[in-house]
C-alpha cells in the first residue's frame, strides 16, 4: 500500500489491498491530506461479495455516513436482446431464460406471453399448459425468494440462514430438474405452451414438497423474524415510501412493503391467475424488514397456488385436454420429448408419425424447425409479476420469423435506481442491507 | 377530436369529387410509390427458390391510425387526454400524430415537441393518473426515413388499472428527443440505455452517459446497421457460419 498522487482533480489515491486499513489511515495522516475533511470515496465492487454479482457502488463517505451513492452497472452485459433478433421466436426462449438467472421461468413466460399476444393466440393456449406455467412460476418464486433471504442473511453475517435457505432452494431445483431436465436455463415455457408435460411421479413429488415446505419456512422464520441482531440491521433501514417507489419506477416486494397491494397476478391477471385463491401480502413499514416479511409471506402464498395447481393437474381430464402445446400445427413445436434407453430425445411415436405416416407432418416439422413461424407485424408489451417486480417484454415484429426487436423491462434494473434514495444519509453498514433488500440480479439488469 | 387523422402519408387528395375509378388508380399509383420492404418469400436469392414467389414485391404498408371506436377503455382515455391537453393549450391532433389500438393495447404516437407536455398531463390529471412509467425501449427502423429512431414508453395507471404506450420518433440525422426525467425520474437509466444502444440523444437529461457498454465504446450496438459479429464454428469437419450470416427466412 503506497500513497500515489494522481492528477489534481482526482486527489490522492490509496490502493487498499485488504487488512491494511490502519496503513491507509496512517498514510493519510502523514500526508496531511486536507485537514478537517473526512470525505472518503470508496469504490465498492464490482467484485464485492455482497453486491450480488458484479454491481459497483461508488460511495462518498463522511465518517461512516454515506453522503452520496452511485450505482454503476453494465459489467454483465451479454447482448441477449441483440442476439434474439438473429434467432427464431422459439429459439429466443433459450436466450432470455439466461437473463435473470434466479427466475428463468419468469423470463420465459414474459417472452412467450408477448409472442402469443403478437400471434393473437393467447386464448388458444391449452389449459393444462397454463396451469403448468403457473406451477413452475410459483415454484420459481419460492426458489428466488429463498436465495434472496439466504444471501441477505449471509451478508449480515448469518451463515446458518444461507445454509438453510440454499438447502430448501435445492428442493425446488430438484423439482425443476425432474420436470424440465435442468436446474436453470430451462427453455421450458415456449411460445404456444410448454416444452413437455410433467413426467410421471411429478405430482407426488410436488405434493411432498408442499407438505414439508411450511415447516422449513417456519424454521427460517424462527431464525430471523424476531432475531434481535437481524431486527437491528433491517428495521427502519433502507427506507423508501410509496411516493419514492412511484417516482423511481420501483415494483415488487419493495413496493408492497409500502402498503400498496399492487401485484400483476391480481390486478392484470395472465395465465389464468384470476382463478386461483391467494392473497397479496403487504407491509407498511417501507423498510428492509418489511421487504423480508413480504417475501416470506409470498412464499407461503405461492405454496397455496402450487397446491391448487397440483390438484388441477392431478384431476381426471378428458382425452382431448392433455395437450401442453397449442393445437395449431403451424405454431406448436411438433415433438414431445420421451425418455428412451439412450436418454431424452424426440418421442419414437412422433418420429414414426413423420417418417412413415404423414407427409404433412414431416413438412410442418421441417418448416418449424428450420424456418420457424411467422409473426404478424406489430408491437406488444406483456408483463408478469416476477419475484423482483414487474418484468415486461416489449416485442416488435416486422412480420418475419425472427423478432425485430425484443426489450425486457427488468425489475432489478429499475429497482437499483432507488439505491441512492435508500442509502444516502445512512450508515455504510446499512448499504449492505439496502442492496440485499433490493435483491438485484445483475444478469437481469445488464442482459 | 382528431383521433381519425389518417397517418402521416403525404399527397392525400382532399375534397375531390367522388370518382371511384380515378380514386382506385390514384391509390394504386400511391401504393406503387411506397418503399419496397422486401422481395421474394423464402430468403433465397438464387434459382433454388422454385416456389413461384421469387418475384414477390412487398411494399411498406402506409402508417394508418386506428378508426374510432378503439374499444375497451381506450376511447375514454383519448377523450380525457384531449380535454386535458386543451386545458394546457395544446390540440390533441397536434400532439398525438397517430393513435393505434392493436391487440388490446393502445399506442399514442406523440410528436417530440409535445412529448413532455403529454406525459405531464398523463401523470398529473386525476382522470388519467399514469403514476408509473416502466421505462423506455428503443427501436430502430432504418426503412422509415426521417423517423428511424423510436423511443417507446410504457405507462401504468395504478389508480385506474390501465396501461398505455407512448411512442416518439426522431430521425437519424437529428436524433434528439426531450428527456422524460423531469416527469418520470425512473426514465434516467432507461434513457441512458436507449442512448447507449441506439444513439438517441435525450435533451435535458442530467447525465446522458453510457450505461451498459464501456465508456469508450464506438457505435450503438442495438441499431440495425451494427453487425452482430461472431466467428464460424467448425465441428467434425463441418463449418457453421455465425448467426448473422446464416440463412434467414425473411
């Protein structure tokens, strides 16, 4: 650690390598740097462990008080929106699922709903596919909230919360693996429906999950709800009221912690959410603790919805209702996957059908797989309530087989803008709690 | 109310005597003077296309407004906005160039001079009450001369549970739009993103700097004239070209 004088404008720069704070202070005293002024600019991130990925915060400190905070994003920009313009609409799902990697199924759902609205087939999506979508999204909400609360605990120094949270999240990921074959980046929800039906035994596993989960969430609540250390670190911390949320475009648990029950599942339902019984949890504390409580309550409500989905999926259904992909052969991806002796692949029945029974089926298969389907020109905006707030997909088509432009309104992107409002004037230690209560996912912010 | 205003198509004859044959011929000539959007049907330029559609010429459709009634709550919304704009001394037809009601969504194409006025009325008028803006999305239309760059704003009214889309356009030669930060501060980062990706300059923005790309990046990557890039991938002797060089079925 050596003091180094840079250009006048920048002042003296100290490189901090960790464990050398006393050296920095001594060097600053020795250099007699601006006597009487305590202002210090600290660059937190982009590799700081508590910044949820590669978020950089430039903090101006006066003692331990944050006088200015500037979030810097862009370290994880991957050009997903640009790439999607060079793939078919169906292939687009495999890209957008990678944006907000903690809630991949919401990304897929937003994009699929937008594509379906452009095609005008929203009402033609099979009932079963919609129920499976709701089921998967609610499972995903639980896994995402668990991750948020687990890392929240870790960042405040509670490793038990992390271990418990991740252990329970693993149960959701096991279900995902069973149903989609993957733990993340599923590409499961697609324009027209979902890629495949639930495998045998999935309903039992889901019921088992719904059975054990309330107890495990209760354990998590015992760890945190009334924990004096946790309360001291979160109560009245990172305050943002309703007016602030509206001004800064903040949605999701942060908005609901101000007392406004704004949840797109209730106010502008999609995928048949209006037919499920659940409540929208709210708190009126406007602080980090309120957001934690909203997330915990939301997980319990998600379990209610999952139970209703399981009932609907398990119920006796007429033969024609078993589809999970739209019946229109010019849009619906033709094949159902099946588990063969050599792994998962196209179902042998489908291959037999196209290779030796139906010329039209072969043509449809070939055209859909190589060319994709055409989407009438126009633009739509489809929004879903992701674990972090309103996830919107603005899709523009020029009538071709590829999206002309897809833009995702990621809730983390908008919510991060509120960090200065939450943190400025507070203590530096509370910045950690503020970031954690915002629950940003940089993959979604930068796309 | 001038919601029926017929787009921005020049040379539309007005007040002529009804002459079906002459009108049809004129309409045909007008149609032929439209810009060609694409030719062919299957993306092939060579003799490989035996479909008979190789000579197809598709022209850019004229930009028309939706006729009244728009349906749903859209008519009320347009009326309320018209009344509110009158109070601010702006005519509805002046500020709103086109109204498009499509697929259950309402779009107002706003002239850029009146963008902040319209947004301000939409936010502050209790009959409209669009409290929340969910950001800006840019779209680049190189085939739309003079209006290549579009900024699309999605507004939400929590009070009335309504949604609305505003669209404003600027040309490549003069890529300026007024900033919305004064009305909806959440547009701060979204406008930076739109500048970064499309090169749209938002006049009056407090700090219009790049947000996703590095500060010294050249060009604006989401524009249609910006290549995707990529390298051919070889696998077991076969070569797969990069995505932007593969066959497109446009």
